[in-house]
């Protein structure tokens, strides 16, 4: 016979969204290490910064690629600085209405 505690535990686990139950939510929003290879700028569709203050272990730039992948990069790496500068200049041009 199933005890009340076992029943409640199974019920709560059944209602918990899969990312939280598997612990994968943290790996999607936090970088645990940096990618070893630079990402070509033409493959990047966006990025965001995350800090160690956000319950993440490392400071990182998370690039989102056109293949819908997330790439964790060290914000101190030269290739990352160049890509961020390039993306900023593209954004400025677009905001001025120039292609």
C-alpha cells in the first residue's frame, strides 16, 4: 500500500516542469565553462551578458547562433570583444536607418 508521503511526493514530481525536475534549467541560463572555439560573427543572431551575481559561477557572454545554440564565451577574450564591437556597430547603423 502506498503511503500518503509517497503519494504526495509522486504528485508533486508529476506537476514539476521537466527542466526543474532534471536540474537542466540552471545549465541553460548559466555557463559553467567557456567554449574553446570562437564563433564566426555571421552565425550569431544575438547575445546576452550574465554575471557571477546571477547565481552563476563565471562571468560570460552567451551568444545565440542561427542554429539556435548557446555558446558561452569569456568576455575578456579578444574575439569576444571584436564580435561585441561588430554587433554594436551594426545596431547603431540599423538604428540610424542605414543597411
